[in-house]
C-alpha cells in the first residue's frame, strides 16, 4: 500500500518509535494527500520535522510506479476505492454548457452527446466526454482526468464537483429572488451551485466556523462570479431564527459534519469504521442542527445531505426529526428516476436518495428533501411551494424562459 511504502522509505516509524502505525497513516495521508494536518501540538510538530523526507519518498514512489499525480498513485494502489468519473459542473453564472463543450472539443476531446445509461459513464475512457444523464449542467470525463490547470477551471467557468455533491442544491431548487441559508457552507461548491440556480438573484446566507475555510471559500465564490451572498464565521446552531434578517429565508441547504464514510478518495487502506459512540455523537449533532434549521419561521423547503453511508446519520436522523416535528414537515419524493433510494427503515424512507460508487458512479452520499406541510403553511398565511418532482421541474423551466 502507498502509505506503508512512504513510511518505510522515510523511516518515520524507526525515527519516532512512540508514533502508532494507524495514527501515522492518518497523519501522513492528511499531510501528503489530504487538506493538510488537522491536528495540533506534538503530532503536528513531529510531522513537520519529517515533511521533507516524506515528500521526497512520495516523489520517488511516483517515479517508480510511473505516475505523475497523487490521485493516480492512490487509484493504482491495491485495495484502492472504486474509480468514479471526473465530473465537471458548468458554472452558468459565467458561461453556457454549449460553449464549454465547444471549448473542450477544440482541446481535442470527443463529445459523445448526452449519456443514455449509467453503463456509458462506466465505460468512458480516453479523451471522450458526455453530458450527464441526470443533471443538465454536468459534464462527465474518464476517471482521473485532471483540469486543475485548465483555464476554464482557473477562471471559475467550470467547477470540479462530484455528481452526488451537486444533488442537494439541484433538489432544493430555490426559485430566483429567494433568500437561502447554506448552513455549513465551506468549501463553497454547493453555495456557488445555489447562486447559479438563483441566477445571482435573491440572497444566500452562508455559515461556517473555520476562518481559513471561509477565506478560501470567499475567493472561490468571487472567482465563480457569485455576488448574492453573505458569509458569516459562526456556528449555525447559534444563529437566531427570529433575527429579522432571516425572516424571508424560505430555503435551507444543510450539509452538516459527518463521518465522511462515503468519500471514496479517502485512505486506500483498511480504516476502522466509526465506533458506535462516534456515530451516536454525530447523529445527535445532526438531529440537533436539522431541528434548528426547521425552526426558521419562513422556511418552506430544506435539503439535508451527508457524505456518509451510515443509516444512523441519514435515515435515522430524518425519521427522528420528522417524528419530533409532527405534521409540520413532510418528506418529498424527489427525483423518481434516481436509481438508489433510502433504506427502508421507516415508511416513506424511499423518498430519500442514496448514492454510491457502484450504484451511481459517485461518492457515497445521502439526500433528503423536507417541505413544510400545506396545512402548516396556510396557517402561517404563506404561499405553499410545490414540493413534488414535477412542480420542481416546472419552476426550473420558468427560470429558463426568463433568461
């Protein structure tokens, strides 16, 4: 495996005998392949002392295995996660799908049109690409296709975003001029997707606790041409639903912290599943934040999502909060053509969506859409947003006519 090879070559465990192997793997992965060390104190200082040797050993390993990028090295490793296509979301705030297709054709790619089946995505190879069969602004390229240096990516005309990660904003489908909350927003791909659906009309309130992630997110949103947003470094649970500035918020996208167990580009080594205690703690937080989101007085529609495969964080959270809410909110049966549904753990769970590398060629994901019931909306004197899939499609069509 890749991490053992890097650790052996850099002689890290021989130099640091008190460092356990499982912890060493996690730390080295975060340092070399992830988003940086998330720990602090002695372990962070220890890894920084050995960083040059670890990076040199990683470079030698890539040469020996004939690859140039970290992603290729991980994908080629024994026991590596299933390969999923490279998904490219066209940023309609700056360009059109047809223009991006023409750009890639000029770069030597062959456009095969709209995919007709999952099998067409599964067998994609070489310099060929397709329009996704489910999402209208998503292009699909073979796995490991690299666009990080492509000028369309650098300029914000395209967003590199997994297909499953596009589902929450797409299914929330806020109408133009709406006020929307993105409750746990960084790194911002879903926020930029919301802005594109809104056509930069209305207002997005985006929250995250991490100042560095918010700064990075702000840069990304500016590059993507997003203008209708306000960022706040704040725990969403501390946001007051009765604050007048949120009195017009009718849509909420909630993608809270989770186990991340659905992310196939994580460690390509045997990784212990989250303990029952860890899942219980996460689910408790998720129930709390979902209940909090539904307490905003004007909210009509909410998309709840995780990148977890565990029912404790998914169906069980949704079921518990729906029971707590009584008849105030209901699950919406969204996207009937989506092949992978929620686990049958309670009546109506099939309204939820699941995604996986094998079934949908994406990261592992879960999405549920909740709407305020008609009776509750009428009691509040509010207009009821249609929640089923056909009305949602009609709203999207009206948006296109206005353009």
